[in-house]
């Protein structure tokens, strides 16, 4: 899946008359020397693991620090009982993002796409859509190829780890991947997929990595909600015909530059940002 740029992938799509997801799958099969069908089955396994993880959420569990765990259940109950501000569908997206973030904090099985900290963004956007609408499973697996291809380009040009580039590299990349993936599901062109990703990444550029006590709990779990909602907004903008004035590859390069300039206290060291707040310091003392 190792395209060095979206431009390179788009050129192949045009040259061979294939969709972006197919270009990613062909590259994966070629690079790992496996059949296309084997690559597909592995991706189907990832999809199933995402579905299972959301279903296995347990609202009675708390993380070892006691900071997070029940948020997914609270959001679900609120959605069922009250009139939400964001509407029922978006509340489902938010609840699923929280469930996955809590699952990770509570050591349950998740799919780290692109990372464990950002594991809620992609399933919140894709699984919610799959369960709400009558979409063939094949379309969702194609969408995972779209996400994987975008993630690989970001990894090749910048980074995916908060310790390397701040949370923009984790939640930001997860959001960009999810925006591109759902744009594909909704019938977006390769250009629209790239625009959706570029807009999602730009919206979260500069986001710092500041986990309280160095634990992937606060602010991480709730940031998955931000990433998911941002992805949906970016995809809708792209599908509306709104373009990104800055091409995706240049947005990724800008993200790398911002990450390189970011102070080390804001790169998963648990020193700066909300990790440096008074309350965070009190929490850490009690651990
Ligand atoms: S704050 Fe850091 S650890 Fe938490 S999700 Fe973002 S990048 Fe990951």
C-alpha cells in the first residue's frame, strides 16, 4: 500500500481506470506477495473486529486509573432518552467513538487504525453508517482500503504517532482516513476522497498530544468523538462539491512541518497541554 503521494495513487487510478480502493488493494497484494482474495479476506477480518469491538463494549468497566470507561454508556442512554443537540444519527456516531476509546482504555480488543489512541474514529464513522443504512458489507471493506491507503500515504510523508507529531498525527490522521472512507461509501470520486481527507486534516492541524499521566485516556477517549464528527463534516463538504484549496499531499507535508516544530512537552510526554494542568497533576499524584 505504499504510495508516496495521493498524486501518485490518483495517476494510477486514471491510467488503469480503477477506483482508489482498488489501487490500494493491488499495491497491498503486490507488496506482500499475496493474492487479491487473501488481501480482501484479511481486510474483512479487520472489519469484523471493529464490529465485534463496538458490540463488546461494557459500560460497567472502568480503566485502571478510574478516569474513563462509562462514557460510551452515558452517551448511549442520553441518545435514547433525550432530544440531542446533534441529532440521533450523530449521537450514535459519538457513542460509538466513546465506546471504542473506552474499550482501548479498559484493555479490550480494538483495531488500532491508525493507532490505539485513535481507534474510535474510523469505526464510529463506518460502523454507524453500516448499521443505519442498507449498505453491502463489500462497500465497507472497500472503505477500509481507502482508509488504509490514506493512512499509508500519511505514514510515508509524515507520521501517525502522537509521540512523533502530536495528536494531529493520531486523531487527525484517523479523522482524515475516516473522512476519505465514508466519502467513498457515499459515492465520492477519488478527487472528493482526497478533498475530504485534506479538509479533515486541516481542521485538526496543530492538535497536541497531551495525555494525562501518559495514559491513553484523557483527553484521548473524547478526542475520538471530535475526530469522528470532524470526518463526517469534511466528507459532507467534499460531497457537496467544496474543494480543498491545498492539495492533500501538501496538507500532509504541512502537518509534518507543524509536528517537527512542536515542543517535546506536547508529544505524548504527559508534560504539556491538559497533561500539565493542576487537575492532571493531582490525578497523577494519586496514581
Ligand atoms: S492525546 Fe496523544 S495519546 Fe491521546 S489520542 Fe491524541 S495522540 Fe494519542
